[in-house]
C-alpha cells in the first residue's frame, strides 16, 4: 500500500547551465507542488501504513529551508532543476521516512518529475 502527502513551496531559481537566452536561465519563481509517497504493509491493528503526521513532521525542516527562498542559494542546489530538487528532497527524507517510495515534484500544473531513489 502507498500513501502520500502533498506540500507546496514558493521558490525562486535560475538554471545556470542553460544558454543565456533560455528563459529559465534568468531568475524566476515557481509554486512547486511536492508529493512525498511512503509504501509499506498495512498495519493490521492501526489500519494504516504510517501516520500522515510522521510525513508532515519530516517535511517541516525542509519547508523551513526552501520556502520563499532562492533555491540556488541552498547547498546542493546550485543547479536546481526539478530533477535535482527531487533527489535533494529524497536525500533528506529517506532516513526520516522508512518506506519512502517516491518524490513527485511539479514545477507547473502540467510539468514535473518523479524520483524513486535510483540515479
């Protein structure tokens, strides 16, 4: 069984490895939507995989570190593509959330990425 919580981040970024004429090479903002998925067996007594409050607790320091900030200023996010952001999030949540299954990063309502911990 898999459960998830959806979170929101308001962030600025620029993608420094793009040609200067690309719009994403300039500083711009995103209203990111992040899903944190955890998979595991259903606890027969409690009736859940994990308490949603545990996911929310693990998310709090990440929200504090990223929300309303320029992602390029965050260590490890000097090229903050959605893909790099998903891997950065995974690295910080994996030890806090046994059963972490995937991170979904939506940078617009139509575009995003899914990271499952492999490369």
